[in-house]
């Protein structure tokens, strides 16, 4: 996918890092929970293919590797659920339920489809594995979600985050990090099936809490 190539070209040329992740105070502010649409995965089935990627990232002190229970394919951030929204990135709990129902309607005609996980890549704030769909089903799913009111920020690059970069804003990525990622730019990880989309809630005050499933949307049901 051309977007993944562009992401890598940008990171490898600009070489700037950010503080990534849900514990970033400048991102979460006073909020305690965030909501996101994800595709859940079971990485136990391909952990041996992820370990060389983790090993490549592990030597860098600013890298925070995700534990197994935290792994998922990010589709779309929803916002911060609160009782009384007052900011653009906040959403009421009743509005969150509406997003779920709209997503359920939007995806009602979709069946499970194959996904390919391959290739280490990076944003300034995170290292991730690319997610590809040869038959275009992933793009179709994202297009359907993008049309849901309140989900204009749907990611154009669904990805499996492997680690956050906990670095100072604007700091330079070491040559060794760029080289370590580049060595794994062509690295097959797994062939899996997308069977459901989950409305996931995340507690923001813990480093790696276990995400809570607010709702599960089964494909093909």
C-alpha cells in the first residue's frame, strides 16, 4: 500500500520522535478513558514472528513494547467518553452507544475477510506492523466507518502497534533505530481473518491496562 511506503519515507527522512501512547498528558488531559474502534487479534498464534521485531526494538531505552494483552489493529479513534461533553474530542456515553449502533448497521453486510500482517514501519510516536488486505475488504470497512458521524478521524492506515516511542517531542531518531526497522521492512508476520470490530475502552491512568470491550460487532452476522 502506497500510504505505508509514504509513512516510512517520511519517518526515515525526517527522523523525528514524539512521546506516544495513552499516558501522554498533553493528549489525554484530564480524561480517564478513551474509546476506539479496533479489530481484536490473538497474537499467541504468531508470537514467534513478532519476537525478532521486538528484539530489534528492545535495545532502545525510549521504546515501550506492547504486552500481548494490549495488541490490536487500530481502525478509528472515537474520543473521550464523558457525562457532559464540552470539547471537540469528547463524546457522551449515549453518543458512544449511537456510534456502536451506526457501526453495526454500516458493517452489517460485510463478511469475515483475510488480512496480511507484514513489515515493520514507524510513525514518530510508535513502531507498528502494517496491515494489508489484498481483496480490498479492509479499505471497504474503513470507508464504511469513515461515513459514520463523529468518525471523521478514521485512520487511513489500519495498523498493529508494536511499541510506543516515549521520547521527547522533536528529538532525533537514532540511526541505529532507523536501520533496525529498515532491516525488517520486508518481514511477513501472519495471515489472519478479520471476524469482528470492537468498541474498545481504555483506562488512561495505567501503562498497559487490559482494554474493555464496550461492544463487539461480528462480521457476517
